[in-house]
C-alpha cells in the first residue's frame, strides 16, 4: 500500500513546505517589494535585488515535473547539505507536469551503436538541425544516464527496465521514422515503475517523486507560482519573485542560481495563435503549462528558439474535450468498433481515420516530408459513430492523458456514462444528429451514405481505409463527439547550452540561470518517442552539475536481458517466420539439417523488401558461412537486414 505523505511531513530534516513558510511569516506577510524594472512591453518585469530576501536557499527550481525532480535529486547527490527548494504552481494532488501524463517511455540507446543513433537524431532535426555539440551531448547523456536512473529509483522500490516488466533489451525500441538515416539504431524503450510491475501510469514521475521525498534538505512548495526573475545590473540571476497559495508575493534568493523547469505553452491559446497560428487547441497534459517562463525569459533577454518547428514536434493528437476537465482525453488509437468516421467543417471525410499515426507522433508523409495531421485546418471536426461502435468499447485511450493519469477519471467501457453526462451527443437519426451538431443534415447524411456504400463493397475509394476496419454506420441510435487538436508538449523556450545555461541572443550566458525539460527543448523537428523524458532527466541533471560544479556518483548496473541462441540443437526441418518489415510483410524460410542452417529463402512478400537480389544473397551467404544469427547489417539494406536478423534470433533462441 502506498504511503500518503502530507505536506507537513514530506521532508525529513527540512522546512516542511509552504505551510512552514507561512507559519514563519515568510509567505503570508512579505516585506515591501522593490519597484520592478519596466521591460520593452512593460508587461513582464525583471526585478532588481531587494534589500533582503524573504527566504534564501542554495538552489531554486521552478517546476516539479520530471526535469525539476532530476535537478533536485542530482543537486542533493552532489551536496546533501545544500538547501534546495522547488516551486510548483499546481496543487500537490495535480503535480507532475506533462511527465505524469505521458506514455512513460525513456529512450535508452545502446552504447555500442551511438554513431547510428546520432545519425538518426540528426535526420529527425532536419531542416532545422541543432549544433553538433548539442547533438553529441544528447547522445552521450541518453546512453549513460540509465545507471543513474536505476540507482536513484531502486532505493524507493522502483526499477528501470523495458516495457512490459522485463529488463533492458536492446533492439526492443521501434523507431518512429524508419526511412530516415540511422533508423536502424539499437536501443530500448525503457520505463520506470514499481518493482515487479509491468507498467505504471506516471511511473517515472512517481518513482522520482518518492526519491525526492526520501531525501533531506529538499523543500517542495505547492501552489506557489513563479512571477519574475531577480537580477543584478549585470543580468546575473539572484532569485525570483513568487506568490504563495494566498496570492501574496514574496522573494527567494538563491545562491547557486535558478532552474526553470516549468514546461511549455500548450495550454495558452493566445501563444498558440501568436507562435503557431492555431485557431483552437487543448493540452492532453498538465493545464499548468501556460508559457509563464517564456515571457520571463524574453524579458531577461534570452534567445528564444523552437517556438514553431516545421512540425509541432510532439504532434497534434486527437483530443476529446469535455467541460469537466481543462485537459482532453485522447481518442482511441485503435477504435474497438469499425462503424465510424470523422467529418470536417464541410461535413466530408478528409483522411484515413484508422491510420496508426500515433506510432509516428501523429505525423504522415506528404510529398516526401513528414507533416502534422490536418485537423487544425478543417475544424470543427466530429467523430460520428453508431450503436455498434458505441457498444464495442471505449472511444478513448484509457491509459493516457491528464484526466486519467492525474485526476483519476475512469471512462466507461461502453461509453454509456459519458452519454449520460452529455459529453457524447445522441440522436435517433443522422438528420437529428446533424441538427444537434449545427451541421447540414443533407450533406452529413450524404457523406455517411457514401461511406456506407464503400464499406459494403470493402473498398475506400477516397482515402484507402482498410476493408477490415470499415463497416456501415447503420445501427441507431447514432452518436457524435467533437475532436480537437491536442498537444502533448511544445519545445519553445530559450536556447540552452550543454550545461543547461540559458543563452542571450549574442551567445553569452545569463549567469545563474538554467533551463531544463520541455521548456526550450533541443528537439527541433521530428520527435522520437522517449526523447522528452530522457531530455528532462539529462538537462535537469546538467543544470545541477553546472550550479554545483560536480557530478553525481549514484549509479546501479542495469539489469540486461541476455539471450543465447542454439543452432546445433534445433531439430532438422524447415521453419518460417513472418516479418513485418517497414514496407510490408514478408516471410523468411530457414532450412536446418544436421545442426546447421543449410538454406534460406523468402517465400512470400519479396516485393515488400528494399533489398537487391545481390544484397539478399550476401545476407544469406553470411548466415550460412558463419552459422550465427547475430549478423551485421548489409550496407544499403539495413532495415530489412535487421528485420531478418531479429527473425532468426526468434527461431533459434534457447
């Protein structure tokens, strides 16, 4: 049973959070504040140093998501006696940032294949590549931080391993953009969860949270909002102005600087319109990401980058916004029913609704380039379905998004509760449904009739939807729910260097100011699953390392999955393995005779392989000549080579 820790006792040997500050008179009644220094827009002030601070600490962190946790833990590792304070504007029950609502993957590249991984990250960054030193930093940190993660969370009965509860398993990670250079890199989709568990919603944040609360001298102040930086005449950051839970301002001085780890601007529609041209968008993560730090960074003269990449890097996901929650639910990635469509503002379909876009963070390829889904350009969008799909299963993804992971809502398996709540519109006819939605009944009915005709024939002549995923929308009652673009994160903020120091436009460092996590992310275009959480940990640690001039020595060896293969012990015969390649399925047949592999052949799906006959024969020759299943990829045919190698390993694993 998980122990509940109150605000009064969550820290051993430290001031007990906001309540103690109020009791000491620091938050409830603050000293007179100096007049703020006006900025160019006279909106976001930079505050000069006061005569004295209401509170003083050694290290101050703004934001209690994963990046803030990592910064606090690293600083405490280096100097256990340092007074560390974390400010979080959300209530304690709603803390966790986007990390608690995410899919929980921390990317872990194989240290023996970092050159390939680097090429992949570089390809993902096009056409806006980051500096080589930044790229080298990410590759190195991602590869090395696993042992620190394990050493940190194992003390609170958590573990770091492969999805599904197993140990680290190289080759288990699926690359989102398999046609990019370096996509064949070896890695692992890693999770943090309670020991023995297979998965835990918010597991990485919860594990780190317990680790923070087990330490001395780390103070957490919830419902405490960051307002402005305190800087001297040279721009050095000396602390912040914040507001307590009652809304009263107070000042905090920080000897070693301030880390801004308070997220992006996905829940600020004005910023979305100004920086990304969005008409309507919501967040699937924390409602607390409203771009507060971006305004302050601009006022401080920081160089702003990645406010709008070629794509919205984390992707426009398909959200269902209901009045009871500020953040959205996610439409089901793989809908249980097949009698449904999505319609745009003009009541027409506009894409293959059943595509597995979530496997590429909601991107699809258009004219040779990965682009975002088009929902934001065709609003309003409605999901239309009938009774068969209603009864088939929930129309949302039940393990992801803020209302589920943080606020604890449980969506009903047959959607009936949500219909009763009025979240889902219900009608006896399509015409009535259209009227309730404010749509033209005739045009909506025409779209559904056209879809139904194609579903009966088993051919989607408009967008190529699979026949297996199409059935007529013909069973009353009929239902609809709005679909809105939903963000899982933004990458905009200040440019930071590999030491997590915030840079000015001339490339100089703003002294004592650091940045970590989603705010100012290094991700500059396409996003590979697991990057954001890995970056949050890496940059949070780097900020602490720079501020304290050290590096944590906490580490614990990772538990690795070690597989042995036995060709000699395999009974004679022919074995076939279906391979799901990046361009379609194909089947590999392997002949075994006398404890040896004597023949290989592609017996089905040869046209789905991007290998020449010469490359394929070279692969076969290598297997037969070496009598091993651990084969180096054939140059120019890496993806298909690796796919066949994985198939061979499955055939001959002990």
